[in-house]
C-alpha cells in the first residue's frame, strides 16, 4: 500500500483515494477487452464469423463503431437525468459481461448488446471517477484543486487504459480463437466488476439532477415550433431576462438568429408571473444553445477525418494480416494508441502552456487541429504507397510466397493515424471547452465522438457504393483496389483541410470569445470594431440598431450582472453566465476510451 501511495503522489495524487483504485480496475479491464477483442474485430469477421468478404466485414465494423460513438450522448443523458452515474456503470458492465458470454451461442445479437454496453460504460465511467476525485479534494474546491483533480483523472484514464492495451497486445495476442477470447474477456470483466463493487462504501454518489441536453432541446423546440411565427425583437425589453442593451443574442451568427425567438416575450407571456414563463427561455439559455450549435461548422470538418480514422480498424488491419499471416496485428493498435497518448501529453504540457504564456490559447487550439488535418493527408499518402506496392507484387508474383514485403512497412501509417488523432480529436475537445458553457462542456468529447460516429456511418455507405458501382472492393485484399480508395481519401482530406482553414479563420474572430479572469465580460459587449470586421460566417446585415444602441450605452454600462449558478445545474434553472471554462478545468477532456 505504501508503494501505491508513493506512486500516486509522484503522479499528482496528493490525496490518495480508495475510490481511484477500485475505479481504475474497471478502466483497465475495459481497455484490455476492447483492444484484445473489438479493435481487431474485422480479422475475426473475415476468418471466423461466417467468413465474411472484405467489404461486408468493413461495413459491419463501421456500423459497430458508429453506433458505439453516437449512443454515448444518449447514455450520458440518461445517467444525468434519471439513473445516476453509479447505477449506469454497474448495469452497463453487467450487460457487457452477458453479451461477451453469449458470443459462444450467436454473433450479431450479442454484438448489439455489447455495443450498447460499451457506449454506456465509456459515457459514465470517467465522469464517475471525476466525482470521486472532487469529493477527495478539500472543500470548498478552488480552481487549483480542480486542475489537480483533472490531472489525476487524466492519469487514470490515459495511463491505466494504455496499460490495459499493452497487456492485451502482449498478453492475449496468443489467443487466436474469438470464442475463447470472448470467454476470457467475460471472466475478466466479471472480476473487474466484483473489484469495483467491493469499493462501494468508499464512493461518493450524487443523485441525478438533470441534464443540460434536455434544456437545449427545450430551447430548440420553443424557437422552431412554439414561437416559430414570432417576430424578432425590436427593443431589448422584448427579450426575457435580458441583462444587456442588445436586441440580438450573441453569438451573432446569421443562421442561428432564429433561436432568438425562444427568448422573445409575447403578450400572453407578459401577463404571467416572471418566474412562470414556461414557454419562454431566458437570454442566457438561448445564448448557451447558440454557442453549442455554433460548433456545427467545426464538427463538419471531422466527417472526412472520420473516414480516414475508420480505415485504421478495417483495411489497415486486413492489409497487415494478409502481408504476414503470423503477425499479431494488435501490436499496431497498441502503437497507434501509444502515439496518440504521447502527442496528447506533449500538446497538453507544452503547446497549451505556450499558448497561455503568449495569450494565444485560441490560435494554438486551432493550429493543433490543423496539424492533425495535415497528418491525416500524410497518413492517406503513406497508405496509398504501401497499397500500390502490394498490388504491384500481386500482379507480378502469382505465388504468395514470392511476394516479399515486410509488414512493418505499415508502421508509418499507424503512427500518423495516432498523431492525427492526438492532434485533432483531442484538440477538438479543448476547443469545444473554450466555446461553450461549463455545464455543456462535459458533453464536448461525446459530441465529437458522435460526429466521428456519423463519419463511420458515411464510411460504410462509401464502401457499399464503391463496391456496387465501381467494384473497388472484392472478397479479398489482393483483388481489391485499396490504392484507389486511399488516393480518394487523400484528395478529400486535402480539400477538407483547406475548408477547415477557412472555418478556423472564422472561429479565430475574437467576437466569439470571452475574457478570462474573475470579472467575466460578455461576448456581445466586445469591441464593435471586431464586429464590423467579421467574416461572412457572421451576419453583417443584422444588428445595426443593436450596435448603435450599444455605442450609446457604453458610457452608462460598467458592469454586466452575472448569476452564480452551479455548473451542474440545468440551463433552465435560471439565468446564468455562459462563460468559458479554464482550459485546465475539470471538464477539459472528457472520457473517450477509443
């Protein structure tokens, strides 16, 4: 025990908690099972599961990973609004074990159950650990203690998950039967669940208090349905609980202006008591939703990114298995994840600190994502070179034993795959945190996962179309034209990178940002000169009266009221400031085991 405490102190665990130890066991085992069994699912599909051909197996894997990613938001909502984190973790793990055990009877039914369970575990296990770390800190919790809790949470997720992946890569790689590995995984998860439940008395559990996602839905429904015919306000008094002198709610994005209707007071609203306006949202609530939906252009650039990421768990693995049938392809998965971890740590320790020191945090985040986009293009080019070389060997040598190509030629593309995910995927999480309220920030990585899940669905559609219409994918790697597919991805990634540069330039406008510090300044009270220089993403033709009114009232307004509400409270619980959380805050990076 003294050794454990000493190691914990060296890693930043100044207050050792038993809850950390018990929860880490479940994180470790989940990572081990995920890497050993599901990260290389395509190899089992093409060899044991009814001997699926290449395109059908790739489609199944993409559907599995896409569903797994999209469902995370749903289970996070259920945990926050109804069940609580602890119950969701326990029950999802139980169903996960049942699904693993049923693989000995049938394939697709258990795969659906496992997919749902995986999504629930990933969506709730890390937030549950966050709660335990915050509970072990001194009260009241200061900003420094939140940063320490965030660091400890990162250590548990990153390093413990990486340890599980390494054990899977070098300890379970000798088990080649899917049935046997599924049974071993079921027993491992069962042991981890018993270990987790043995620490029940040491856990700090809180009752579900509601999810901000339900309030987001309420704002959207009110604007789109209930008040869709309401005119835009002409005076600030027409907006419910408007603490500013503006008639347009920030951020001033033209295609989000329709959401302002949700805060407009109509005659029947004005007749009711101020606290009973059930059909009217406050300005701060609408502002929070607009900041969330403002992320849509950024998220759209990750659809192509997801197409490339999907190849890492499908065609890359099949290439490695075909080049050297005796090689353990899990090694490449471990290499990819290790590379991602290293890149993430470098960015968090050095790149972000440089941005804070130079006061250019926003630009550093956008540059970080851009570096990932560049690596995405490089990964496609490296994959195209290897695929083209292999096809040349297949055409010139009819006998497989005459084709001399080292499987380690695929190493660069897996390294680039990990680098691009470390730069862009994790960079997107940090950028999301800087753009939305703190209560919504904890859903940032899950929104990112959802976008990438949609990209996995698009990958399945692309494979289906390219197989039926152009015949690029055949039953085996040797007869498929992966070189053409990788070349197409390289072109799409290059175009996507250019589009991202324009979108990043729009997001780089300081009009979207809030000032850090104790006295938060509302974005809509920023420098009007910046508004005049806004790019076409903003609505340049709206808000003229707003800007004139703002200039007239600048001399009289010295402070903007800010309501201090718990970051975990729902959006509709009252007006509050949607201020940007610290880049090192507890919700800096949410859990994403994949």
